[in-house]
């Protein structure tokens, strides 16, 4: 994630860079799933999808609220296993993921913030594929 390029956004949204180790752990979880091409193979996972063409931020938030990730107030968003991710509020992640990463694929999972500690729920995640589609575990 381009943390230096989004530092103003982080400040404005009370968000932070997540530890690089957390990005690697989330990536390891994702790699344990079946893959097809350059993303998760959703055929065996209960999910919902949203084609992003013409979808407003509000519509994306409404869609995301019907996913398992919505059980969390905060999200870890990554686009690389080797770089820090972003920890931010759920709605901010859904509204601004395109601003946060210019890479075609990115992944978000729910997190709980407990006493300053980040507790991820890797299995409650959303994948953005090829800039065009969101796929979410339900």
C-alpha cells in the first residue's frame, strides 16, 4: 500500500497503517483458499458479488453491509503481502478503496480493535478483482 501517498487520507479518517506482518498473515490465509486465475475461486465459497460499473459509493456500502465483513466496525485493507495495509472504519474502506490502492486486486477483512490491539477476522473478507468486481464472503 502506498502509505506515504495516502497519509493525508489516514489523518482525515482517523485511520492507520497496519503492521506489515498483519498483511502477510492475511495473505497467508487467502493463499490457503482455492484460487482461479488472479483471484479467489468463489465457486466453493458462499458469497455475493457486485459489479462496480456505475455503482455509487452509497450503493457499495449498502451491498457491503450484507456481507460477513459487516460484523466489524473496522477493516484491514491490503494489496500486498509485503507492505503495510490500512486499518480504518468499515464505511471508509468501502467508500474509498479505489483511492487507497491503484492495484487491480485488493483484499479487506474485518477487524476488531480491543485495547489498542488489532484482532483480525480473516475469514470475513471482500476481494476486489480486476478493478471491476467486489466478491464477498457471506
